């Protein structure tokens, strides 16, 4: 008689195979680089701009003007960190590109972040999934979103570390998790959505603790930097949220959402060289509907989680909060790493979750098929140190990646609604004893009572990351 394989081992070969595809994509990148002197698509289209997300802003850590001249949306913490991990004397140069040959501390800093993130990610994924966690950790640590953020020198690397500490199983101290969340919010403001995720479980104290930590970190770093008042930050955030405006095909390079595509379809850019007019009109109608429908599914899943929080994993709730926030604005393709972290926390159970995990692996593959090339760019590659003619074009995955992100949100949102519905059918609305530690929905509400005729079970401590 044949025995079925354990559920934990089913499909494991598929995850290892997808991780192997990521490795093949990396090998292709190395071969292309050594042959041509620059990184291929989908890596950033400016070969001379490696690490410039860091160096273009670090200059403002050493002189005033970050919030009035640069109009940055980063809270003061980012500039305090840049001031610590940089040589101030290097920033007398007039061009920020030249600083890279002088200030090597920044490169060491985010290289160390990349390695620390990898180690902690492997620990978390193996702890959650055993052998299945190895390919997931590899995809997160060395897939496209993480390495793209490293190539840009973006502080989302540090933000990821704080999210992992705040919402993962590494820290047992609630106060340390709150502090990590506070640092995360002060690095990427949209993480404020994750701070409110515990409210779906009625964990008011967790949300209050993370908000207080965020405020404390902000005021402390504001005092250190002496720039970035609440009025300045809110004004810059308001100006930024007024809308992303795409003006060229390269604005579609590595987006997290379809917002650049929508703005390009509505602009005066001549799209007839890429798609015909009827297709452009159809996309301008269908894509926004798809986005709004997905946001509706996410909100419905959040409401379902609030109705029956014991049926939904805490990491799923954080995912829903972040997915809703990131679907409303364009923050760059590397922000996918924050969503994929929670997708890879999902167990290999249920068809929607399995498909979502597979799509998460696909998003980590560093490869793109170019439909048509644009005129070559004559540049000096920073990584190879030689002049190159970079050939880039319209990539298939640059158009598909935002759609895959939305599909994952629909899959997990739909799975959440289905889980809650099944739980309601099995348990009904009364006798919710297994969630007896929950705060009451309203003052004076009667607490759940133990099932009739059964011994009183011992209270189970809530050891979740929220």
C-alpha cells in the first residue's frame, strides 16, 4: 500500500526548482556583465548610477536643505544614518558620482546589511518551514528585489531588517519589536500601515507601542539632524502623493504598481510605437479597474480578519496592510521584498497560497525578455570602469510584475475570506473560547465561556510576532 508523502514535503521539489531558476538568472547576469561591462535588464538602466540612491542623498546629511531644497520624503532618521556611515570630508565634490571613489563606508554598510539580512532570513525561514525554508530564504536574500535594492544602495535594505525583527519570530521582547517597527516607519513612511495591522486582532497595546516608538525615534533624530520638522515632512509627503507622472518608457522599468503605466497611457507620449491606440485605450480602462478591484478584495479580507482574527495568521494581516498601502502609490520595484517576506511565511497549504508562493519565486528571478530595444546609451559603467553602449528596451516582466503582485494580493485576500467563512461555519458566532484572550469588541461585552461539559483548558500564551 502506497503512503502519501507528508504535507510538509509536497511540492518541495517545485520550490527548489524555482530557486534554481533564480540562480540561473544570477549566472546569466554575471556572464552578461563580464561580456558587456554593464548589468543587463532588468537591472537599473543607468550603468553609471550604481549605489546612487545612497550617495545622491548622503550629501544632504552633511549640509542643510534636504527638506527645503531636495524636498525629500525620508524622515530625519535616514540622514542621521547616512551621516554616521559616511566621510563628511568627501562631500566637498560638486558631483555626487565622484563621491563614491572617496566615501567607501556607505558601500561597506549596505553590503553588511545585505549579508545580515541573508543570515537572519535563512534563520527565520528554516525556523518556520524547515527544509522548505532554504529555497525561500535564498529567493528573498539573493533574488531580484533584494539585489536590486543593493545595486541602488537603497535604505529599503535596512527597512527590511527592521520589518523582519518587528514582525518575524526572532525577537521575544514586545518592546524590542515595537522599537524595530518604529525604526522601520522612520525609514519608509508607508510602513505605518503595518503598525495598524494588530488592530485587526484587537491588539491595541501593540499598535500603541509601535506608534509611540515611531514618534520617539522621529523626534530624537529630528533633534540630532536639526532639520525635517513635521510641517516640512508632511508638505513633502503631500506633494509626493499628488501623483507619479511617467513621461518615458524607461519609467516603466521596474515598477511596483501599474501607476507609471496608467500615467503614461494618459500622457502625450507617442505609444503607437509600442501598442496600437485601441489597446492603449483598453489598458487605460482595464488596469485601473483591476487595481481598484484588488484593493476591494484586500479591504474585504481585512474586515474578515477583524471579524474572526483567530482564523487568520498574524503575518497574513501584516501582508494585507502593506499590500493596500503599496498598491496606492509607486514606491519602486524593490519594495516588493517587504511583501514577499510575508508571502514566503505562508505554509504550503491550499491552492491559492501555493500559487502565491510560486508567483513570489517568479518575482525574484533576475531576468527579463526584451520585446524591442531602444537606442543605445553611451555611458561609463561604474562597476566595470569602462565606456559601454548599453542596450535596453521594453521588457515583458516590467509589464507583468505589477500584475503578478496584484494577483498575489487577490489570492491571499481570497484565501483569507475563505478561511474566515469556513471558521464561522464550523464554530458559529458563539463559544469562541479558543480566542478568549481577545479584548472585547465593545465595553461591557460578555467574555467567551468554555464549552459546556468540557474541562476548562489551560490558557495558551500568545507568542505571535504582533
